[in-house]
C-alpha cells in the first residue's frame, strides 16, 4: 500500500508526494472525523507533558499528557490513543481515543472511540459513545443546556453560590 505524506501545514506546490510504508501516519487521518488535508495540525507528542491553560486555534492531536484546562478554538481536537488529559476541555469537535479525566464540552460533537477511557461529563449536541469505550460520567445532549453549561462566567458562578448560601442560611434561621 502506498501512502502520501504531506506536511502538517498546507501542502506546497513544490512538494512531491513521497512513498511510505503502512505504518506512516497521515495527520489528517489521525485527527478524526472532520479533518481536511491541508488544514494546520498541532501535535503534542507522547513524550510531552503540559501543565496549565492550553489554547489553540488549529486542529490539535494530543498524544502526550495535558493537565489543567484546554480552550480549543479550532475545528478538531483529538486525544490520541497514547494521550492522557486531566483537564476541563472546550472545543468544537472532540474525538477521544485515549484517557481523559475531566469534563468535555463540544459545541458541535463529541466522539468516544472504543480505545478510550473517559471519567467525566460529556456536553455536546451530538455524542457518540462507541462500543468498547470505558466511560464513567453523565451525558448532556441538550444543546441550550450544553451551551449554557460551557459558558458561565466565574462571576455568575460565584453569584449563584452566594445566593444558595444566603437561602440556606435563611432556611436554617427559620427552623
């Protein structure tokens, strides 16, 4: 089988296709369902560990370890089979093939592949949980609720928390 390998960015006119063996990875194929050839892809390799807030605008393939939060503005975010993510994740389309601990919020779709192990809640209008995948959490496919859940500001959350405390305190004093 002959495979054409292209650069991670847009193909250049002068670039000639090269022959490769069957183990060659095409970034567009690896990203998952909506990737297009020529779309920029960032890869966090298996030896990379990232801690903190990760933001990205291009398609992203995570084969390493990410801890913290991921705010992805591109089309496709894929956690590869070697990837481990311990973070809250926001993206347009999310494909999980590896391990994730944390909530996943997809504005379009979320797919949990058979090789995946997910511990957290899934929020997206379309969710695919493939046979064989390990999953522990809840799924919310109500688009308005999923959108609202993915965008509350810290101030709004604090305000609701303070109001609950106030209500609890007034109920306790009435008893």
